[in-house]
C-alpha cells in the first residue's frame, strides 16, 4: 500500500471487470477512428464516382479523348485540362528539381552547421505559405513582370523554338508554371535532403580517401546511393504540383482549350473545377466537373502511392526512420 | 500497488541505471492546460456568438399593424450585372438578412432550378429549355432593375472616347480584327492615333447574362456571329482571356494594357475604366449614361408577357430613338410561384412572408431610389405595377401572402 | 583518366558549390518577394478597424467619392469557426487512428497500412476534398451544401492525415518500458494509453494539431466549393453560408475595387502572421518532443 493513496484498493476481481470493459470500449473507439480514416480514403473515390455517374453514363470513354468543353452542347472532354496540367507541372518540375536538389546538396554537403537549420526552416516556411497568397502575389507582381520584361525577351531570343508564339499578356501557362515551381521546391528539397542525409558516412569517406573533390563525392558516391529517395521526392513534388489550385487559377488565363504555346492562356483540371464549380450555368456540368475531379484524384493517388512505396523501400533499405 | 491516478503521485521504481521509469508528472500542469483550453473555448464562443448575433435582442419593426417576420435569412444568387445594386439593397434592408452570391446569371438560373436559393437573378430570361427544367410549381419572372453593357478598354495613351460599331465589336470578338490600329477602327475614329498593338480580348468564363446581352447584340449586328456563335449565357469564344463575373472582366481589362471587355456601366464608372461609344440603329454614336439607357427602355417599350410566361424574346436592344443606347437590358428575378410547395416542409410561412416583403421593398420607391446613384435605371411606374401584381401572386401552399407595406 | 588535372576538378567542384549555393538564394527570392509585398501593402490597412469592422461596400476612390476601409471581422471569425469545428472532428479521429496504429497494431502490417493511408490522404488535392464534400452533402441535403458545416468537413479531410501521422510518430517516441511498467502495476490498457502514453507524447500531438491548423487556415480551394459566400453579413448559424480569410482573399484579389484589394493584402498579411505563429509554436513543441526522446 502506497502511503499516497487515500483509497483502499479495489479487489482484484473488480479491477479486472472494470478494466476489461474499459479496454473494450476504448478499443471500439479507437477502431472507429481508424475505420473513419480508411473510410475517408475509400469514400473519396466512391462519392466522386457516384456524383459523376450521369457524366460517366452519358459520356463514357469520350470524356477522356474529347478536346472541347462546351456545357451548352453537353460536350465535355478532359484533354485540354490534362494537357494544361501536365504542361504546367512538367515545366514546374524542370525548374524545381535542379533548384530543389541543388539546395538539398548544398544544405547537406557544403553548408556550415550553423546555417543548416535556419535555411531548412525558411524553406519549410516557403511550403507553409498558403497557395492563395502565391496566387495573389503572382497576379499582382509576377504577371506584369512576365508580360513587360521576361516574355518579350523569351519571344525575341527563343521564339525560333516554336514554344513562345503568340502575343504575351503575362496571364499564361508559363507564369502558372513558375508559380507552381515555387510550391514544388520545398517538397523536393525536404525529401532529397532526407535521402542524402541517409547516405552512410562510409560512402563519403571512401570517396574522399581516394582524392575525390566535394562535387565528385556528391555526384559519384552520394547521389547514386540516394537516387531512389530523390526520385520519390521529385514524384511527390509532381503530385503537389498536379493538385495545386488557387495559385494556378489566378494566373493561367482561364481558357478551356489546349494551349498551343507557353504564352497561351490555359486551364488545369484543378483550376477548371475551381473556376467553373460555383458558377455552373448548365446542370449537366456538375457531374462532368466531378468526373474531372475523380480523374485528378486517381492520378494523384497513383503517383503518391508509388512514390511513398518507393520511399518506404528506400528508407527500409537504408535503415532510416521517417525523420 | 494501487491502480489509482497516475497524475500527481504515481509511484516510481528505479531501474538499475538509476533512471525513473514512470516520471512524476509536474504538479499542477494538467489543471493549467485545462484552464487554458477552457479560456480559449470561451473566447471563441464569445467572438463567434457576437458575430452571429446571439447576444442581440431581437429588434422589432415599427411599420404599424404589420409585423414583418424577423430573423429570417434569404439567399439569392446570380447576375453580377446587378450585384452592386443587390449588395446595396441587402445592406440597407434590415427586416431580414439577405445574402446575395454574385456568381453570374447562368449560375443564378441553375441555382433556382436546383432550389438552393430563394431567388435567382439573371439578365438573361429563361430560354424554353431552362423553363422546362424548372420543377413544379414553376417560377415567376419579373424585372427588378435595368442596366446596360458597355465596351471597356485599356489604352494608356488614349484619352478621347473611342467609337465602336456593332460590326467592329463582332469582328474583334470573332478574332478577325486583331490589331488596334486596323483601318476600319481607325476610320471610325479619325481624330485618334490608335496604337500598333494586338487587341487583348477579354470575355466572361462563367455563365453570364451580360454575355447574353452582348452576344445578342453582336448577333443582330453581324451575320457570321449569329450563325456560328449565337446568343446565350455561355459562348464558345474563339479568342480571348476568360474572367469571372463583371468584376473579373473589369479587373482584367483594368490591369492589362491593350485589352477590351464588356461590363455593366456601373462597373466601368465606379472603377474609372474608360468605355467607348456604340453606334445605334440611327447611326449615332452613343456614350452610355443613365439618361440614354432610360430613354432606350422607354422607346423600345417591350410588352411584358405574363409572370409565368415566356420572356425569352423580351428585348430592349437597338432601341429606335436617335439618342438611345443600343445595349440596354432589363435584369430579372426568378422566384417560385409557391415556395411552400417548391421547397417543401422545411420552408416556413414566415420565410415566404419575409421573401415577399423583401421583393416588395426592392420594387418600391424606397428600394428603387438606390438605383440611379449606382447607375441603374429605376423601374417605370408601369413596370412597378406589373411587379407588384406578380409579387402579390406568390402564394404559400395556396394561401395568399400579403406583403407588409414597405417602409 | 578521372584524376588528371586536379586543379580543373577542384575549380569545377567549387563552381558546383557556388551553383548549389545560388539555388538556395534563388529559392529565397520568391519567399522574400511575397513576404515583402504582403508587409508593404497589407501594412497600410493594419489597424484596429481591420479586426472589428465588417466588409466595406466595394469601392474604388475617384472624384468626389471616398471609400471606407472596412475590416475583416467576418472572415476572421469565419476562419476561427471553421478551424474549431474541423479540429473537433479531425483531432479525435487522428489521435484514435494513431493510437490504434501504435498501441494495438504495433509492428504489424496494419500499422504501416494506416500510415500509408494517412500519407496518401495528405497528398489529396485540396480542391478534390472540396468536390468530395460537395458531392457527399448534396446527396443528403442540398440546402446545407454551401455552409460553414460543409466547409469544416472539407477542412477536416485535410487535417486528419496530418494529425494522424504526427501523433503516430509522437506515440512511437514513448519508450515501451513506460507501457510495460504501467501494465505491470495493474493499470488497465486504456488508462495506460490515455493517461500515461498520450500525456508523454503530448508535445508531439500538439505539434500535429498546430501543423494541421496551419494547413487548414490557409486553404481556399476546398472552401470555394463548400462554403458559399456569407461574408457580407455577420455570420449566422453553422448551416448558413460562411466566410473564411483565404477564400475572401480570392474574392478580394480578383475584384477591381481598390478598397477590397487593400483589404485582401491585409488579409494576406494576417494569414502570414498566423502561419508564422503556428510554425514557431509547432517548432517549439517539436523541440520539446525531441528533448523528451532524448530523455531530458
């Protein structure tokens, strides 16, 4: 008997009975919570399928290859938006990967110890800024900059590539890609950093001992080792870019057509839903929009699951925890 | 050992390494967290409650024998053309809380069809297909105001008002006229040096009554437009940047040099955006203002069909007078003829009464007095009479609703 | 041969170091630009009115017309309401799922599956979460599909995975010896979990909640589809259309009216400050959790 305890201890039988029901009830609660989490995952797909059933029935597979979106004619096709999504994400990654990977390399290999934590936290802050603020800033600051300064230069010097045709007004696929890249960078940086940090010192030291320069250590000893983790990070960054809405909506120009140049106005799947949803003119458009959302969900799910599995295997193989 | 509280006095056992296994919790930390949590919750409740008006005593109206229902919330949605006026009305009207979602006429029509709002606002009347889609008992249509579409543009060097013909506007929006200094436009504006710059066309991306007015006008002026694109709340625009709402078009044109767009005159004037003159059927170039829009409506003098009839052909475009503005338009409200039947048991009589009271107020002299300062056209007395009769025909489960005399 | 001309290799390496360092600088540029813009433009409306007044009538200053500045009271309260409700649903669910994964499933496959589900849920585009909630609620009651309630559900879909993941990690940091000792003393399993393990993992759990709140506070896309537009009047009940800061920034940013644009910058600055505070707070609690891990 502890002298602190003012109450006489219950009998062991009472204890067992109370704790057994308490444990059971608690287990039920906890199971319900877990079931809720899994249910949300399943419900996401199921509810969107249900909501888009009219579109799926009436349009069938044509939704996947139709190139126009015309609510008055009940013609709905995802092609312009799939192209817009892929184009903006690809360009965003083209910018985000070198910058993000470069930053990760610098932070893990070169940066002095006192610099690492603050810079890393600043990059995380970049990720924490809401995308509507990026969109707002993009609209007010980046769009005029692109229109009057950057895009004329691109048109002048790179117009021969055929990618920069048309009259640039700043609201276009290119500007949207730039804003997207800013948002993909932190993901790429964070996961690349973790993957590089997971490379055992022995690798680095072995390379250093045979006289490799810092860069050669990185390029030949560290990066190949961390490769699958870095690729997973890039793919997760892609997943983030695919689903980004508010930043893109404000600067992409809202044109429901396949972009023909980087200066074209365009639309991504996410920005289509954002732009058209609250203001549907034709009731048949809502199921079509939900179907577009379903397709976006499936694409991001596949990408995320693939990347996470790769990352898990990489981390298990290297014996690293999630941090 | 007891299985009592592991809070402040859990017994500890020492491992061989001398570290306590179960650590003594810091005294008083649990209660402190609880207090902080309670304080935060109380602050939230107070702030939220204050905003939600929980602490306000219910205000009683002072309009004589008729006591309007209080505390009702009415939801409307639709036309962005009339939104500035609607917002002014909803802020001024105190007997109920009126929420207006400025989402475009197209959405207004589909929202009232879907019964997610109490009234739908649109500058485009219901077309036959939309009328057929409205579930029973059907809606009444009546105009609560009128406005006009004007061509806004952003040409930094130009301070004189540009002149446009319907043909020119059609060709710009068809994409066949692509540069500001083309000969046709220059010919119509001899005193102005137009810049050598590509025209940035701005149109609506959402379902829009203003688009309906604009495209109807262009259909009248240009045969190609009429046969290829027609007139509707959404158009298959061949060129241009899409923007949402009258406000989106205004913003885009205002911030994009060399742009042209179409908005209600309120948006152009209240935002200091230049707009051009449009040629009317008599050949005169008219710069829109409240006077010549009002005269256009008077001269066009369309006959109103019955409240439940087909309004699709009601038009005040290209009015015949010499000084009439050719792009005038009514803007309409759609309300279910019998909200009790339409919305079901969740819709109370008090709410139906509140709806009717609000509608009566906006067509009354008090409500209409908000129009002119915001560059909208007050209803003619004939229109007011028509509207009042329509509003009086709104029933609740068959019983008439007598509107309280508007204060 | 790779090791010829050592000087050239060394300069190349230095060059790459500079390049990677420049990446850091390049990344910092948009961060600095955005923060600068928000501070400069948002600062001009940052006064007491911003917090207590309702939205002004949209207006651009012109000859003979002065515009009211108005304030963000309605969006601020709307955001607080939304977060409070969303946290109400998502925190218990997230903690419950994490408890199951750590305490009951332990090292088994189901724990990894739950973790995977949480991670994948975290990657769901926020607009899809909004579309999902819209499609869900419209089945049951179309009149409340645009409401604070609807918006809070959409936000909780985004918050749950963050709470689950962080909570799971926090629970795993509690050494097994603690659980074993408690059980050896006869303390029942649920009491062990709630009063001993959860309490020790509290800093980590608080971190998770703060991170989830930081995310939910800044999301506009799901609210675009579920919240409606109730910003003009003080908020009515939970089933009426609501208002939120990030969504309102969208309306203000796309409007041509100068007073609304100014307020939108004020709202952006406010959001930034909120995110900053939440980030710092979560960093502090994260440090606390790390210290606990190390046994301090």
